[in-house]
C-alpha cells in the first residue's frame, strides 16, 4: 500500500529541521513494522525562488520507501509511505498530522502489488 | 505532478541489474529537465521469501524524487516520478515501458502542490 499525504499549515520550525526529518525517517520504519535497508538520506535544498527552499529526505525500506519534502516558507509538506507490507494508515495519518501540527491534509491510499491485477484507488480522504 | 507506474511482465534481466537502475536514476532526471541534489542510492535486498529479492533505488531531485523497486522473480516493477515541475508524463510512460519491456502497466498521475487547494486524481489509465 502507498499512503500519500500532502499537509498544509504545518509548524514551520518542524519543516526547517534536517535533524527532525532525519530522526523521523530513521525511527518511523520500525514503528510501523518495516525494516530499513540503508540509513536515511536528508538534504537541504534551495530552489531558484527564495520561497522554494526546504528539506528533502528518503529512506529505503524492504521493497519500498518513505519520502518527505518540506516547504517551510509555504508551511507545506509531502509525505509518501510506500510499503509492500500492510500498515495502519489511519494511525500513520494521525501521528504525522500531530507531529507536524498540520492544519489540513489531503491523503491518497493506493493499493500497489502484483497480487492486484487491477489497481484502484481505495481511499481518497481529507481530514 | 506525481507519476506512479506499476509495470508487469518486465524483462527480468533489466530488473536484476543494479547498474542499469543506477544508470537510469543518474541520467533520467536531466532528460526530463530535473536537477539531482545528490547521487542515486541503489541497493539489492533479499526478503524473507526467496521470490522477494530485488533492486531498490531512489534519487532526490529538487523538491522531489524518483524511486524504483524491482521484483525480478515476479517480473514486476514500481516506478515513481514525483516533481514539482511539470514533465511530459506520456513520454515518460512510453520510455519506461520500452526500457523495461513492460507487457502491461498501470499508471496514476496525481497533481500535488500548494497551488491545488483540493487535490484530485487527474488520470488513471492502463496502457
């Protein structure tokens, strides 16, 4: 399953922190029963527009990954949790909403896998 | 935009090759007008079931990423191209279909961004 979260109105200080993003990517896989295959990679980048700077991070887990992209000036964040193993997506949404103090978020939950001969969107929800 | 591709019936030798996956992640961003912020990370992993081995890789690009997970025994591949900049998703689908000799694929194309106050699925198509 692939959980896609776009969060709005986040706590800006959280989005600015490379350490916080690294720590989340480093510890969250085991919290939801996944196994890292390498340490996270986290970078601060600066785009051509001043408001486009942010922190991007990624961790590979067995057969899948978690990625985060933050936009502190926009108080906006993209989070993807893609895993071949099932996890509690509702709990993940609650935890990440709390962690980044998201005012609003949009989520997709996709089923992806060989066993699904026809993929479909199983959920599209806003909390 | 976030292009999600699940490919079936792929060329097994392509899926087995860490070199090929690295090369794709290393060169594809510039092909579609994106800028890498770090070299790709590519790993071979082995799951608890023998058929679960494969190659996983990702590359961080400005504000976004490309990720690949392969399952050679299943001739199955997951590809995500997530970019804040627009790119030609139809062309990317054609190129990746050819590159991995995909017999069948399922794709999603999502709009993601602060400018979209309400995200929606803009395309769900099988080729």
